[in-house]
């Protein structure tokens, strides 16, 4: 298992800053892909409960979790706002941290990612 002793010489100021340079040969589409739009949303507990209730009612079940209801809401919103063709295949992926879920905990100096990628694909319409 790869491990790393986190050590820096005393003269190094943390955090270490790396300059970002963008290739001047990139076209506008390529530059946009490097800097996709970002938005932060805050969902109150009450709003998530409303989304969960609506999802369970629409599906005729009580098995939809708060997380599933939130992801469904986000998925639908992105598909709607991007006006995808109904026949277009759309992919939705979420990176999930699993470090705390290992039965034998990972050592503190474990040098690696403890994540899984969860995803789903379906037609936009």
C-alpha cells in the first residue's frame, strides 16, 4: 500500500502555489472545457424533504432517499437548462469518498485516492 510521510523543509511556505498557464493555441471551445461554469447551491433541510416527498409521490413508493431525490432534481435541472435533444444520451457521475468506510481503516499517511465513481446514463427525454 503506497504511503507518504508528509514532510516539507522548514523554509517552504504552505500551501505551495503553482502558476496556471493556459496554452495560447487552444480555441474558445477548448478553453471553455478547461474552465466549466460553476455554481454553488444551498438546499435547506426543508427543501430536501419537499424534494424527497415529491419524488416518492411521483414514483408511488417510500423508498427514495434524500440523496436520490436531490440528485434527481439536479439531473433534471441540468438536462432542462441545456436543452438536450430528448434522444441524446446523457451521463451523470458523482465521485464518492470512501476512506471512512473501509473496515480496516486506511493509514493516515496512505498516499492514494479512496474514492469510487458512481454513474448513470440515460436518454435526456
